[in-house]
């Protein structure tokens, strides 16, 4: 198939903070699918803090290196198929990187349902929504009346975690940066309280917001916020470790969280790390429950859509600086 294919290359691995200068927009020839492959056109590219973590070394996927097309998942449309089961016009979620087109093996790609808005397939019905659902319910195991704290609470995962915890009858406290985000969490999403970690009194504010301590902590950030919540945990509390965004960008922290392993032992805490695919055998039931909550208005979906492939680097940098509310993505076409 003739035509050009824009793609964004990771020009260099940042030694400090990530910036748009670490990327380069290039053009190459549009690929053609081989036998068993499909040609995909990106519709929306998912932006996540994990994009930055992949630059630091191998995680649950191989590390990125300079000169590669920047990795990332996308909601994509099949434009040409040489594989059974997928036809032009079908929608899939694929790890196709930051580019217009990619020819990928059809194996492992599943047709997604058409819906309006399509963006929900990347947010509440995508990795963000399922991460929130499984991390809270399978790892955190909240009970009605318990206090649940979630960090990065205004982000794509945290904003859903807090709402699910409210649906399950918990008292919910969100940790986020800035009074405006805190007002949004309590005023729009129904959180019981919000703590501004940028205000300079995190420990005191958290203690005031959680007078009975913390039963479940959903950790998206690591670092000082993790440590502060660790000291406030109740006996037999549960911590779901989802990410460590505070450590992805810039210099390494001066010290690890204090209280490890001492507090984990004395408070008999359960601390579980996870990735969303650990629970994919329960995916259909989770999606059905998420859908029922969204349709009944109990779960509000917040999306932050940036226009244009060329703006993807700046959009990721902004996400790392906390610009977004809810799920951030880039509309490619």
C-alpha cells in the first residue's frame, strides 16, 4: 500500500527529566502486512506513566533504547488483513508504538466492540479501568466502612479506584497535587477527602483526613507518599502496588521508604504488586460490572484527549508533570 507513515522515535534516553527534545518525528514508507498479519492505523494512542519507566530498563517488557520507535499501546483500526478473524474496519488494542501505521501479527489481537465514545475503550474499559478494578478489589480487598487511600488520585487509574471504593461502601481519601484537583475529587467524583501533597504538610493532612488510620492503600507513586501512608496503616492493612511514578522521571530518590520491612511485620500488612494481565481470566466479568456502573451513573469517566501525533511527546511530558485529569490519550486521526 503506497503512502507515508509518520512515526516518533526515541532520539535519546534522558539522564534527567524527560523533554520533547528526546524525541524526533520521522516519516517512512507505509508497511504492507505479510501472511498472518494485519495493517493497523492508529486512532488513539494511550499515554501512561509506564511509558517513562520503560526508558529506565526492563520491566514487564524489554527496555527501550535510543533510535527505536517509541513504544506504546493504541486503539487501532484494521485497514488491511491477511489473517482470519480480523477484517478492515475492526478495532483492536495493539502495542504498535507511536506511529500512524503498523503491520503486526494478528495472533494476540482481539476485536473490540464498537461503541460511543470510542475513547472509553482506552479508559474505563481499557487498561486503566481494569487496572483500577483488579488492583483494588483483588489486591486491596476493601470492606464496607474501611478507609481507602489512593495516590495520584486524579489520574487515569486513581480516579477510577476511588470511585469503585465508594461504590463498595468505603471512606475514600485521594492524594493529588493542588487544591483544584482536590476540589474536583471531592466535588465531582464523590471522594470523602483530598490531601494536597504539594502543600508541604502531607503527614499532618493525611492524619487529619484519616483519623481512624488506613485500611487499604492503592499506591501509584512510591517514594515519600508511600512512606507516609505506610506509617498510617492499620494492623492487617493491605497495600496494592500499582506503580511508582515519583521515581520514573529525574534523579533517583535520596532514600527508599523508611519503615520497610519493620512496619510490614509489626502491622502484619499485606503488600502486593500486580500488573493488569495477572487477572485477565476475570476480564469479562470485570468489564460487565464496570459497564453497569458507568451506565447507571455511579462511575464517572474523565478523559483528556490531545490532538495530533506530533504532540505526543509534549503530552507525555505533561502527564508526568501532573497536567491531566483522568485518562490522557492522543487522537491520531
